DNA sequence: AATAAATACTTTACTTATGAAGTATTGACC
DNA sequence: GGTCAATACTTCATAAGTAAAGTATTTATT
């Protein structure tokens, strides 16, 4: 992603900026404050990781994610599955595949039983490269979050799990919401 | 943004996928698991908000953020300040300003005392439009996170504050702003 | 078997971001 | 006062994403 300081909605609240997440201190607006802070944390880390991947490995986050998916599935994945798992459109998968194939990290393998589809798998070169990067990547995350007490991390992990649950619950019942329907369609689509 | 399932690094851990955040269940890797889950939550919400902004208001998140910044500063901001606050590059600010100016939401005002710079401020039209959108926006966030108990939200908010503290402590030399990013790149040269 | 519908991938046009280079202006120093 | 670096903004090339239309192939229906 980019490094954006999204959604600084402090104007509607209080004023006492500290970086991304602005001076949100009113007593109401709990959800909004929470979201802004969550986003700030996420953006901070993502920006840093993205930057380091680029500088250190000449790798974009998109490609790294792509390789990570394949690494979990050594048998390979079809492109539509990649599209779904990575939550990007098919056109994008085509493009990323082209690039990574050219770099020798992945290979398209034609499927005799269904000649519409390809199975993409890591090449040995791609696997080695990814494993090397992933190791360093984890060390970065550990470095970035290392300052947090283990107990806090554990709590945070659980609370975020709860949040995911809430979000997912909404998603499954969202059939009635036109916007949500559209969003769902967009994600799962081609 | 896009809706990407970033950083599915489960291969290096366990295997038991549940959406974005994969089957990370090893006993080590606490930091990585935490980061993946944080990212999953953030991406989920962001995707939904982005989609709704687009459908309901024909507004991108980038522009909405931009307007939010200006709304906090009715006196206006210079473009380089916007760039820093929004954590995007100057070129991007130029582009966003062009669009929003064309839409009549903001105005560039030349500065006699420094003819290199402009101050950008909301027009009355832009202010009204933003306030209307921001109200709806908050209702969306409340809807999305409404399923969480208040106590959980409060705890989560505090823990994320702790995380921000940790991140900020590391990056006192400003890892998160584009200028620093640029400087860093110059040093390591790729 | 013929046709229609769905699926898998590609292509195209467009959007938004980035990084780097370019232009104009200011400020600091000798 | 002239030069040189820094600053503010713009422009340009490129990357990565979307949506929508196109092609080939498979599956289902009748």
C-alpha cells in the first residue's frame, strides 16, 4: 500500500493531533476513535514493511503476498483461486503472474483436464527466494513490535480476533444491504 | 486501496486458513500473528468503507482524507504540510488538489510572502459536502464495529495506543513520513 | 447433438499511487 | 551581491489496482 494517513476525522471530534490518528478525545465516537487508531497502527507498520521490502529485496508487497500464497500451497494454485485468496481482480493476477513468471519465481502449468486454466506454482528459485525474504520479513515485524509486552500482544491478538468475528458476522448477513452486496460481489468476482 | 489479503505468511507457521489471516497457530511467531490479524481487521474495514464512499458519494478515500485534513484546519494548509500529514508524496497531493479544485471543494491561494507555495483551504461548498459525508461515514463505522462490547473496544483502543507508542519510539527519526522515506532510500540506494 | 450458460484467463482503458527529475523561489554564506 | 543548497510544487514514467469486454473452453439443458 501507500503510506496514507487515512481518515483523519478529528474535525468532528476534538483537536490534539499526534500523527496520523488525530486528536480524537471526545467521550462519544468510541467506534470511530478505535477505527482511526487501528488504521494508524496498520498503516505505520505496512508502510515500513513495504519500504523495507522494496529497498532490501526490490520486491513489492503485492508480489510478496502472491508468493506467500503459493508457498502455502506447494502443489500450486489456479489463478482464480489466487484471485480470490489475494482479494484482487483476475486482471491483476494475470499481471502479477506475468511479472513473477518473467522473474523466474513462478511457472504456469497448463492443465490437460481443463484447458481454460493454469496451475501456478513456485519454481525452486522462487521458493528459495521467498523463504529467504520471509525470514527477514518476520524479523522486521518482530523488531517493530518487539517493544510490546508479550501479554499485551496476546490480549491484542484476542481482541482483534473478536473484532474479526464481529466483522465476519456482519458480512454473512449482509445480503440485504445493497452496498455490502456489491462489495461482496466485487471481491468474489472474476 | 484495493482489497488485498496481504501477507499471508502461514506457510512459515501452521496451516488452517480462515480468510485473510491464515492458519497461524504455532507457539512462536507472536508478533507476526499479531501483525497479520491487525492487517486483516484493518483491510476488512477499509475495504468496506472505501466501497461505501464510492457508491454513496462517488468519493475516493484519498480525497475524503484530504478533505478531513483541511476540515481540521479551516485556515488552510500548505501542500507540503498536506503531503506530510496524509503521508503521501507531493505528486499525489498535486493531483488530488487538482481534482478537488476542479470539483470546487478546495481552493489554492497564492502566498505573496513565499511565491513557491500555496495554501489550500476548503471552499464553503467543500466544507458542507465534507461534513455531510463525515456524518454518514461515522455511522458506517459504528455499524461495522457496533457488535463489539464497549469494554472490548476500550481495551483494544488502549492496547493499540500502546502499540503506537512502541512504533513511534522506534521511528523517532520519522520512518513514517515521505521525506524520511526518501532520505532512507537515498542512503541505501537501490 | 445443438445451444446456452458458466468459467478461466487475457486484454484494454482508466485510476491512483509512487519515485525521480525538473522548475521556480527562497535563504544562507562567503 | 553572487553562488549554492534547500524548499515547494509540478511533471513524467511506471506500478498496481479496478471494471468491463473479449476469447476459449467446459458444463448443463433440451
